[in-house]
C-alpha cells in the first residue's frame, strides 16, 4: 500500500498556505536593498549605497527559549517573534553595528498555517522595529519528534559597522559612567525558573497565568509574555550624540555573567542598586520563589535590559538622547579599577 507524505505527518499543502498567509508581513519589512522575493533558496541583500572604507559584518543568532511555553498555554503566538528578533539584534548592536537583515527558523510538531503566520507576524514586527529586512526563513514540520501543538523559534541577524567604529570595550576607563536602559520585564531569559516559581508546568498552569497579583497592573501571563525590548533605535540615537565606549545586553546570566563582557581587564563595574525603576514582576518572582538577591541578579535583567559606558562628561547628553528616543534610562554605576585581570561586578 502506498503511503503519502501527509500520512507520515507532514502536510506540504499546509506549508504552502502558511507561506501565503505570512507574505504580507514579510514584504512589509523589505527595503531597496532586498534583491530577491520571498520563496527563493537564498535571500539576497545588496550593500550598495553604503560608502564604507572597511565594512565589518556582525552576526548574531539566538532563540526565545522556554518562553514559548507561555505562548502555548495562552494560545497567543504573535509576540514571541518580536522576542526572537530582539535577542539577536540586541546582541549585534553591542558591537556598534546597524542591523541589516534577519532570517527565522520555526520547528513545529504540526504546521498550522494560521499559527505559523501569527509567529512570523511577530518576527516581521520585530524586524520593522529594528530596521531589518526579513529576507528568508524556514518552517520545519517534525511529526513524532515534537508534540503537535508545540514549536521552537530561533533567528539570525546580520549587521554592519565601519572597522574604526567597532565597539569592543577597549576604550573603557575607570571613572566612566554606566547608564542602564530600562527593560520591559523578564524579556526572554530565566523562564525555566519562572515556570517553576509560578507552577506553569502543572495542571494549574493556565489558571495561574490568569492570576491577578496586586503589584501587577495586568494578569501574570500578560506581564510575563511582554515582548523583549528592541534597543536599536535608542542606541542609534545615543551614538549620534556621544561616543559610546562599550555596550552590554543583559540576557541569560543576568548582571554577573554579562556585564564583564563589556569591560577590559583590571576593571570592575560598580552598580548602585535602587538607582532605576524596577518592574514589579521581579520582586514578585523573588518573593514567590524564595530566591536570593544574588540568584535574581545572576538570572534576570532586573529591569535593565542594556547598559552602556560613556565618559562622565557625556552622561548628561547621553541621557538626553535616550529620552528623545523614548527610552527610559538611568545612571546606575561607574567603572572602577581592579587588581584582578578578569573584570567583575560589584553590587
């Protein structure tokens, strides 16, 4: 007896329909540098019109992690794509690069066209926020490998920067000011712990996500699913105003893991707690989970999604530029000299 591909769990017709449904979202991200249309074997992007002497391409890839579990539970799939783009482009801009284009990858147990289109709609929105063209992607149906109602999402960003404008932290000196850019909440890291704290892997998960805590302005699920902030426009505005010495994206590993990545040897970042507005979701997580303060700062962004180092005399102009870009920001610390070669964090 002949067996068709659909009987094996892969519906190619559903794949075709998903592509048709996502086309309008994808094309909304195109610009004059996109050379090919949707559907080719590779996405082509022209660098013409960029008069750069020594252009450097900067790439970054990441996913949304277990935050997608919340999307499954809430049956809301049009925001995790923003998270996916944010996690990639926020890394790329740390080197001083301007994002150019983006590609996504969706692995799913079953291709439900409307769901896939909703995911890509979010990806396209993230691309528009970061001035990136969505020039390609892949949706892979994995029957028997993944549950039919689940998926995973990852992406890939490429940006460009002039060689002598690369930001690598080597210019950082003791006395430099650290400015923190506010996050929109948990972003896309620490969700394995979040799920444990709020019982989101239990049969009460959906009920728990609907819980109203007095400290939150909306149900728990909505607060946790808030998309990761994309800092591209804010950093562009900042770099036009002042010389940025280093940039740090606060992702997995929180303050302790990420801040040293923007510092040269024999320096520490001295952070002054209480100098920024912390979203109430973080004290709630700590209280409900009985988590130590060190554990919180070693896992979450704690309300600061990105940090930049500038000279003390540039701090006022930097804050003014960020405010003009509608990005809340605070002076949260300074760089201090250290006897240790390996950079550290003082909290």
